[in-house]
């Protein structure tokens, strides 16, 4: 499974990265045409190698490739945007994308800009159970996939506009009042 740079940056910022994640990221980067000494070393590590060794090569590879280390908040935001784009591009099933974004929300103390995904996940669960989606009423009687894709477009737009701040505003485009 390929791991994107936003995904590895978020996992790293959240201290949830395992050696195999670094190896998969390095392999993906090499396949995409990127190259550096530490990237090659990292890609060649056994998934059972020391996570400390892997992290050291990750930091060096990132420096060699000119990839800056984002703050934790920025890493999570970039990953959320990346996931929303994957939903739009249909490289992940929309339900899976919503679930991951919802988990990102509740595992990071419910930042306002991700609450819409949390509510959307709850609404999708209600729909699957044959109940009215109180947390996301727009889902009622409509195509869940279309609603999720529209929410993903809005989320990306509101979080990539100049001056966008992850904790600013009413809670993001998915947030229902």
C-alpha cells in the first residue's frame, strides 16, 4: 500500500509511525521519481528494523528532498485535505474516507474544522441503520456519495484558500448548525 507524503507527515506528527510506514513511503517516493541517499536506505530497510533508525533516515531523506516538517496542526490539516481529494478522485471509497476523517477528528480532540466529518460519519451510520441522520440531515433521501463528494470539495476549498486557518470560522464546510 502506498503512503503519501501528507499521510506519513501526519502519522509522524501524531507519533503513530511504524518502520513499515516509513519503508512504504520511501518506496512510493522512489516509484514517483524522487531520489536521495537516505530515501534509498529507508526503502531498503526491513519492516522489522528499528523504528528509531527508520525515523532518522526519514528525517534525513526529508531534508535531502527539501520537504519541511510541518507543525502537528498543519500535518493533520494537510492529511485531511489529501483524504478529501482521495474521496473526490475515488481512490478510496467515500465511506472509508469519511471514517478516517472522523477518526482523525476524535483522536485529535475534535478540532472544529474536522467536526463536519465526525457528524457526516455519524449520519452515514444512521442511514445504514435505517434511521434519520440527525447529525447530518442533508443525507436524508439523497445519494450519500454525492453529499460526501460535495462536502469534500467544500472542505478542500475552505482549507486551502489564502489565509485559511484550521480552527477558524464556523467549523468547516461540513459543519451543520
